C-alpha cells in the first residue's frame, strides 16, 4: 500500500514541479524561451541534438497541467483500481515515464526532443495496453497500436528532416521565424505532419487501433487514449500549423479526414454494445472535431477543445472503470440501473456525458461552440480552406453534434437507468455492486468539478451556440423519448456494427501480405540468393572432378598423356624453329 | 650401306614399341613394348657407331650398357608385375587402378 | 643397292612385321614368340653393321634370357578370365590414340633422320670385334662398367625381394 | 600507446591459447578482461582531438613495397576502436564462468586485437594484414565452440570473407600503384579498383545479396562469437567502405548500387526476420538491415552520411551486442534459441532478462531516445539530401525503401516481443533470472545504448569536424 502511494508521490512531485513552472505562464501573453538552437556552420541544419530548449506559452501550460493533473488523478485512482496487481511497479513507473515524455513533447521547441517524447509515449502506450500480456486480445491490441502509430510516425520523422533541410534548423520557433520570412515546402511538410497526426490521433484511415487498444487497463485508457497521447496528435498539428498554413492541399486533406472521422466515429459509438469501446469511438470522433478546428485555421479552438475533452473524457473513462469494477464487465448488457447503487459515479458521469453531448454549462459546450464557430467563419472561404469544403465540414459537424448527443444519452441511459434491465447474469443486481472506493470516486469528483470550472471565462458565440444547443437537445430528447417508449436503443445496421469493415485491411490483408512476403523472402534467400555460393561450390566440384579424370590411377593413361605432351612439344619446337 | 636403313628401322620399332606400351592391357606386354623401344635405341646407337667409328666405340659400349640395364629393368619389372598379380590377382592395367 | 642392303631390308621388314604382330597379337605367348623373331632380326642387323659382339650379346641376353623370363611371367600371371574368353580386348580403350602416337613418333623420327642423314653411308669397316669392344670397355669405360655391375646386383637383389611371396617376407 | 594497446591483448591471447591446458577458466577470463580493460583505457587516452591523427606511430616495415607500420586513430576510426575494445572487454567478462575454455578467451582477445589493428592502421597493407588476421581465429571460435552445423557455417563464413579479401587486395594494390603509396590517405583506386574494394567489403558488411553466410555463422557461433561477429566484424566492412570507397573520386561508379542494394537490404532482411523462429538468426538478419542504413549513408558521400555511418555502426555494435548477449542468456538456460521452444511469458519467468531483451529489441527498431535511432535518422537525412554523387531518384528510392524497412522492422520486433516476453507463461525448470556477470555485461550495454540515445552529441561531436576534411 505504501509503495503504491509512493508512485503517487513521485507523480505528485512531477505535477507540482510542472505546476510551479507552468502556472505563471497561464496568464502571460508573451512567449518564453529557455534557449534557442542555432543553425549549422554551413547554413545547413546542424546534426541533430537533444538540446533542452523549452518554449512555454499559455496553451502549452494548459496542456501540461492537464497531462500532469490527469496523470496524478490516474495514479491515485490506480491504487484502488489496480492495486492488487502483481506488476503494479512497472505499471506505475511506465505512467511516470509517459508523463515525462508528454511533458517533453508539449514543452520542447526542439523537434528531435519532440520526436523522442512522441515515440516514447507510443512505447509507453504499447507497454500499458499490453500490461495484461497474458491475454491475447491485449497483446494483439498493443501490437496493433504500436505498429500503426509507429508507421505513421515515420511521417513525423520525415517532416522533421524536411523542416530541417528547408529552414536550416530543427527548432520550432526558428523554423517559424524562417517560415515567416520565406515559406517553402508547406504542402510536403503539412502532408507528412498530417500522416503522423492521423496515426497518433487515430483518424481515418488509421483509426482502427484505438478501439482495439481498449483491453488496456481503464485508467490508462483515460490517461493515454483519451486525455493526452491521442490528443498530442492534434497538439502537434496545432503547434506546427504555421509551417503549412499556406497550403490549401494540406488543409483540405485535413478537413476531409476530420469530416469523415468525426461522423464515422460518432456513428460507430452509437452502435457499440460495449461501454468502453463506445467511449473509444467517441474519442476518435472528438479528436476529429479538434482536427477540424486546426483545418479551418483556428488551432487555438482545437487545443481548447482538447483541454476540455481531456477532462471530461478522462472522467468518463474513469467512471467507466468504476462501473466495470462494480459489474465486472464493460458490456452494456451487464449494466443498467446503477444510479442508486453508485450515486457518485452516476452524477459525475452525468456531467461527463453532458459535456460530451455539448450541453450548457459544461466546458464541452463552450469549446465545441468555439470549434463550430471557427468552422462557420471559414465558410467565407478566405481562411485557406475553400468555402465549399468548409460548408460541408460545418454540416458534418452539426450532424455529428446530433449523433454525439444521441449516443451520449444512449450510453447514459443504458448504464444507469432501466432498473436492472439485463443487469447481471442472474437478472438482479448482485450485492457486490456498490459505489467505488474513495481513491476512485475522488478523482471523479475532481474531474467533474473541472468540467464545469473550465467553462469559466470561455467565449460564447451566440449563433452557433444556439444552433448546437438546439441540435444537441434534439438528440438527447429523441433518445430519451425512444427510451421512455421502451426501445432498447439497439438500432445497429450491419455496416455500422461491422464498423464498415475498415479494419479488414489491417487485421487481414496487410498481415497476410507481410506474412506471405516474408515467407517468399526466406524461400528466395535459401533457394535463389544462395545460388551463387552453391554454384561456386558445384563449379569447384566439377572442375576438380574434371581434373580428377586425369588422375585415373591408370599408368597407361598417364603414359599416353606424357607421350602426347612430348610429341606436341617436339612438334611445337620444330615448327617454331 | 646407307645409314638410313637402320635409322628408319629404328624409328619403326620405336613407334611400334610406343604403341605397345600405351595400348596393351597386359602389364607384361607393356614391358615388352619398352624392350622394343630400347632395341630401337640400340639399333640407333650401333648404326651411329658404325658410321662415326670413333676409337672409344661409344655407341657399342652404350648399347652394351643398355642391354644390361634392360635386362635389369625387365627383371625388376617382372618382379613388380608378379607382386602386383599376387596382390590383386590381375595384371590388367585398367583393373589394377580400380 | 648391294647384297648387304638387300639382306638388311629383308631383315628390317621381318623385324618390323614381327614387332607389329608381337604388339597386336591376342595370344600372349605368341606375342612373346613374335618378339623373339624381332630381336633375332635386329641381331642380324647388328651383324650386318659389323657389330658381331653386340649381336651375340643381343641373342644371349634378349632372346635367351629376357624372353624366357617374359614367358615365365606370362605363365605365372595367367588369369582365369582370359582362358575363358579369348575375345577380351587385349588392348585398352586408348589404342587409337596410342596408334596415332606410334605412327607420329615413327614418322617424325624417320623424317628427322632422313632430313639429317639422308646421304650418309656406313663404311664397311669392322668395328665390332670382341677385341676392340673389350679394349674400349676395359680402358675408357671401366668405371661406368663397374658401376653398372653394381646396378645389376642391386636389380638382382631387388627382383628377389620383390618376387618373394608375402608370407615369407 | 597504440602499439601497447594492441600488443597486450595479442600477447595475452596467444599465451592463453598456448597455455590453455594449464590456466583455470576464471583466471583466463579475468586475464582477458584485464587486457581488454588496459586496451580500452589506452584507446580512450590516446585521443588528441578530431583534427588529424591521434597517437601516430610510424616505423619501417616492408621497405621494398613501401609499406610502413603506421598506426593511429582518426575521427572516423576512434569510435570504432573504442566500441571494439568495449565489446571485447564485455565478451571477456561474459566468459567469467567455470565452463569457459581458456583458448576461447585467447581467441576472443586475438580477434578483438586484430579488429582494433584494422581500425588503427593508417597503411593499407597493414590494414589488410590485420583484416585477414582476424579471420582464422574466428573460424576456430565458430567451428570449435559453435552449435549445430558449426563447422560448415564457419567454413562458409571463411570462404565468403576470404573471397572478398582477394578482391580487396587486388583493389588495394591498384589503388596503391596509382596513388604511389600504401598510406590510406594516398590510396587512389580507379574505377575498377573501387568496384573490387566495394565488393570485398560488401561481403563483409554484408550487403544483400552477398549476405547468406551471415545468418548461418551467427546462429551457429557461441554467444561471444555472435557478439564479435555482429558488433566488430561487420564494422570491418563498413569501416572499409568509409575509408576506401567513400573518399574515392570514383565512388560514383558504385554509389547508386550501394544505395539501392543497401536500402533494399533493409526491407529484405526485415521481411526475412519476420519469418524467423530462431532468435539468433533473427538478430543476424536484423544486422543486415542496420548495415543497410550504413551503406545507404556511405553511398551519399556527404558529411551527414559519414556521421550516419559512424553512428550507425557504433550504435549497431552496442545494440546488437546487447541483443546477442540476451539471446545467449536464453540459450544458456534453455539450450536453444528457437522462440517456440523457449516459450512465452518471459516477463513472468525471468523478468530482468525479459526487460533487457525488450529494451534491446526496442532499441533495434530505432526508437528515438535509444542508440539505434540516430544512425537511422541520419541515414534518412543523408538520403533526403541526395549527397554529392547520387541522383535524386536513386537517393529517394533508397529513402523510400528505408522507410518501408523501418516499418517492417517494427513489425518483426513486436512479433518477437510477443512471442517471447508476453503471453501466458509456460514455466520451465530452466527459468532463472540474470546472474551477476550477465547483469554486469548487459547493464553496461544498456547504459551505452541509453547514453548514446539521449546524448548523441557525444559521438557526433567527434565525427563532426570531419567536414573540415580529415580524410578527404
């Protein structure tokens, strides 16, 4: 027990240090550099180095505080949720390593440090998803997550190299300064960054790893796969936005990706029968919303929504963990009627669902409103994105708002209401279904408070605000009415339930291709490439056999050869002389 | 008498002896071939001695030596053939090697 | 062409023909006997070249000793196979190469001698009496002669050692 | 200083081989470790800076040929030499056990010293002599202490390398004749000689398709043999390419082929790795991939390329050394390196071994922050820059293949981790965690991997002034 709280202590120290460093920056308008890298002697970029250059501005400080805050809460939560686990030490230490990596990604201005943090986050995610490595599902999910994100990360590696070659520095600020003088290679850089973002933030078409990562421990899902790491993709897109802001190609591609992903994620979230997986799809959808904000040229709105989403999605996942601990499963069919037994979880998750649905006065409403407003502003077509694209994006976003409200309500209803319909294997709620312990409920309360507190001081845009509220309320009401009429809320068309078969290339085709190719290579290595050594061998053997023929062990043959030789020598001698 | 007659006979005997050495399967007859070639040489030596007629009679003396050596050679050779025959029960040079 | 030459040519043809038969005969003993004819004819040639001593040595050593030895060897090495089938090729596979080589060697040597000694003649002097040979042998050639006797002795001992059967070695 | 540093391990090694019947195992191993420690210290102290040659020794040798005993280290060779001495030391420490053959320690010393000689030679003929000197002891190491079809694998290794050496010697002679001297700086190989030298070193490096000796040799060799082969021997190839081919005026003849085959080798070896069951074969194939990055970097003929090649080589030395030591630990325990036979769940069965293995595996896939990354990323950058001699399509083809290779590398590493470290544990009697000597050796390498990963400047600062033209 004491050792478990020791890890909480380590995390707390980390959080306090970051807070001391970041909190004063929250209100500041100016940008603070710690140090700045310099260009190489020959005008080209210097060889890569991991300089401790740091850059803080208010958005950065917020995300840093979000990361360490959620991290601390997750550590506290884990002491109760996972305290019995024999491998608690590695679990807790990897979380600390993850937080350090996240701080590096968010705080640095050196692209290589960013990359190191970025990949270490991916590694931690891999290790934590696979924490229950006895289970094949966890192993598969971890491997898939790592593979997909790492392959996408090659985009970031190349983007960094291109940035270095283009602007002669691996420093973000330096590159931005150079870009403001003469922008170059915007499309290339932007597309490469987009690849990395799509992978890390689980956007279409690389989105399938995130739902499959759900076998990981639920606190980890809350921290890494909802609040921080997946959001880091959007953060990166926002951070490097200036470098590709001029490229309409990149912005359009980003908008298209965002539009497809947000609607798709929301629809998939609707049809899920598993609470955790539904929340995962919801994360995908919300990340797409943030990316849409970046695409329409308002990365600030994107990071704001990132912040709010980080809080309420962490809240939802942690609440989901409480529910899972109580009923022993994350399947919606085993839940229902939990609101009396688990009042704290119920009320805090209600706040979370409200934020997800975008209802006033939660932070989710305000930040989503900002995003919608940004999209709406982009429809005049002078912000880099074509007006038509922006209109489509706006419509999709509004439809998504409706679907989001609907599925949030559906999950809320199915989890907490219905007085035990389908509750437990025996039809009634078991006696062991009770409220989560304090270490788990406490963080929920903190996050729920934060869900409301973050809305303080947020801007309000009346037009889009009203519109989105109406749409969200319509979504909520439609579901409530259907539920009241006795619907099981199980409307799930087959293509949606199968998630449009988008996972098939990853789970089957690419795997089969790789396995087949590797077999072919091994065969070729053995049968074809090895031909020349074997050919050399048989050539030597043939020659030696040929020469061996002369060694017939027959005196007469030797004598014959000798005689022929003598005669030939004589003939040659005569002819020459 | 023309010097050519013994020389040409010598050439012919040498060629026939060579053929015998290279072609006969029987080891004893191979040795006979060798004797024929030696005889051809002897013929040459004597012919040149008769033609040159030096005081030391080099050709004839060498012929004598050759004959003696040939006798020694055939004696040793046949002894070897006999030993070989006792070892492998054949004097067929094609089979001895196998 | 005088009488000596006529006799020499006749002897030559006899020697060459019997040599050819000796080297091609299927019957091993016949081959040895044809060799006797050859060696005898060559001895006749020696006589015609006035080398009587050599001729007698030839007859004594070759016809008398060597051929007898060969015939003994042939009989001692009789193989069962040969008695069964006389059709076994007594010559090896490379007899054509051997024949060509023999012809080439003979023709080459003959051509060389014709080119080198075409017009030369042997005078009718008596060169090969026992007296003159003995004189040369025991004055100028005495050292090689003695060495040769050592060689003969060694060969004798060697032949005895070699031909003893494995059991009493 | 360098003479002493070379002579000590040579002498101790030869002594151990000669007195193999009279020396106890542990004494032999400790003596070897002491010798290598002296060498490592001397090599560390000899450094005088990146400009010029450090610790130069110059003595007459074979005057009629113009060959002189010229020793010294440059900015390029010093990292190689340090890495070799370090690995040699760890190999000797690894052999501190009761069942070690003293002769094996001796041969390890001779091999290490020969490799150090290659890295320290400033004379082409001397380099070649050391190059060959390392081969025969290696044959004994593989053939006598190997497992499986060791004799065949060792002979295959020997034949491949000796064939390469023959080409190399011809190339050196041509270059020396044209350059008028056997000094490395003066060697001027013409186009034919460059092709010959490249082929010679390509066998050693190895470049696909000249690689088929390597998996056999690695999987058959004993643990220290595998480590030496991977960490030191392959570097002889890359070092040779760096010293002979990279500065040559005729590199353009071979550069496109080097770039494409090097990058193709990354993909090829990664695919081959994916189908392996034998862990040592897998690591062997992964070495081919890493060398592919180095070859690609060399082919660009740029300062970044040189830095990439040096960093890639050194990083591969420590990372793959670590992997082979981990595989060796498994072999010591389970008597096999077949992943299916070792069984799953090493995390639970031998936690520290499993963690070390996973760290090494993650380093080998080039995770940023660990040593393997910087060599790869510098190669990518060199290829993106195109360099002096390549055409852009060729360089970018190499770049694309290399990226694909990185992705595939991740796949096989994840597969290996899944097969070995994760999964429902199947306990076995042989399960025991790291011994002290294993922990020391692996700990040293882990430290090296992490330090090189987090502070690449340590090494890059050594190589960087190369742009001022030390070797060119």
